[in-house]
């Protein structure tokens, strides 16, 4: 329906659909910890159908972009996003999920002129010096901590298998709950504990939007609100989902991203 309406509007104003699509900002999608870029499949398809150019970042150190955990760093994650921004060629809407919020913040600090809007999806919205570890320790209502397994000798963190469905697919259909434990992957340790640098001069001037997840077990709704109170954003949306709305509610998530892009 959206594609049809876009074509109708284009005809009414004497514009081609391609010309109208060219006016839409590119969108860069950045996944979080314990996942890779494949999680964005349904959302990316919906955004592309609506005329957006979409780039999905697959961070190093996981299937699809393998690398030894000892070689992975927060700077390397940041640089993966910066490359996507360079390829976009014009200021982009950058969406970060969960730990991806810290990564996109680091990228915006480095290249604020290349970012139109930062969209935080159930994500950590950091202040200067924060890390995933330091922020997670402040979230007393999150349920993930007791199920986190640190494997120091391998340089990775993992999530207890039996807890994965409740943590990442609560509120989702039974089929997803059965499938998701095998989709959750190990995460290199070092980036999780690395503090991020953000300043008011760079990161502070970038437009920001937050998409809340109302029944989240990984980053609690209360902590999401607390972060936004500390770092105000232009707009807020709330999805009635757990931590992975790109799997449980991709249509509404895509719509919120598109509204954020306007």
C-alpha cells in the first residue's frame, strides 16, 4: 500500500518514484551483542519496499564476519559503521539495537556530519565513559545478568541456553521461542567492557530518537526511560514487545524507523 501511495503521489506532482526515493535518507542498521546482521532481514525488506536505501552492518567476530575474539575491539565496531556511512554518501539514519546503541554513538562522535539521526532501539544510550558492562550493572530490573556466562579463556561471553527464549523472545510466538536459542551467538568480551567517548560538541549535537520495548527482559523499560531522561531525544516510540521487535513486530518497527527518518 505504501509503495502504491508513493507512486500515486509521484504522478500527482510530476515526479518519478525514483526521484522521490532519492530524497529519502539512507538507513544503516546496526545489530547488538549476541546477534549478527541477519536479525534485520524482515525490517530491511520493508524499508527497501518503501523506497529507502538500506545498509545492514555485520560486525566482526561472529558468523558472517568471522574474526578471532582477541582481534575485536569497540573501535573496530565503530569503524564498521563509519564505512557504511562513507558508502552511503549522504547523512544517514543510523539504527542501533541494544549494544549497538553504544556503537552508533561512537560513530556519531567520530563523524557527526555523516549522521542525520541516531535511532536507539531497546538500546544503550550512553554518556561519556559508559560501557555495556557499566550500564548493565546499573539496570537492576534486567533479567540477563544471572544468565551471562563469561569465558575468559576464550575471550567471549555467552548466554545460558535455557534462558534465551525468555530473554530474547518473550511475548513472541512459540515457533520463534523454539528457534531463537540456536540463533543467539557468542560475543567477544573486550568491546563489552570498553568505555565509549562522547562529547557535547559532536555526539551531543546529533539528532536522536528512542524506540522503547515495553516488556523487555534484557534492557528493562525502567532503565530505557532513565537513559532518555539523562540524554533527551527528539522523539520516542514504544513497541509492545520484548528485546527483539525486528523478529516479533517488524512491521511496526519499520514504521517507527521511517517516522524517525522524517
